[in-house]
C-alpha cells in the first residue's frame, strides 16, 4: 500500500435496485458493497448544516486510495461512507468526481 491509511471508505450504488457481495449474498442498494482502506483529508468543515435540532458539522473531503485495493475497470463510485480511525463515522457522501493517477498508482476521490 502506497498511502498512509487513516480510515476506511465504503463504496456503494444508491440508485441500483440490488447488488451481490463477494459471498454471493444479495445486498441492499443503500448498503456499501466495497470496503477500501484510504487516506481521508478534510477540505472544508463548517457548521452550516441545518436541521430541526440546530446546526451540525458539514464537511467535504478528499480521499486517496491505492490502485491495488480496487478493480480499475469496474470502479465507478457514486456514494461513499467514510469512517475515520480517530473521528469515527464521518457520514455518507455523494462522490463529486474521481481521478486515477497512473504514476503514483493512486486514486483521488472528491466528496
């Protein structure tokens, strides 16, 4: 692994009807189907999120993944659940974009 791991990214497809995991079991479309060790870097955190209980932290992140942890041909993420090793569960995010870097053999994902 070429990255410094500080969390886990769990990728899923929220709009598909269902999926099959590695053991052949059906997985709900709202559940993650691919767990990948990653480096999570906050790009912006604020208290602009609002709900009935008041303000809550709202964040955006960049995630670095190792090429060897995914299948490049089928990797087309749309949702990601982030878990930081010290901060815990960061939440579920829509993937904004991603880029594959051949020279460093990493993938950068923006959420």
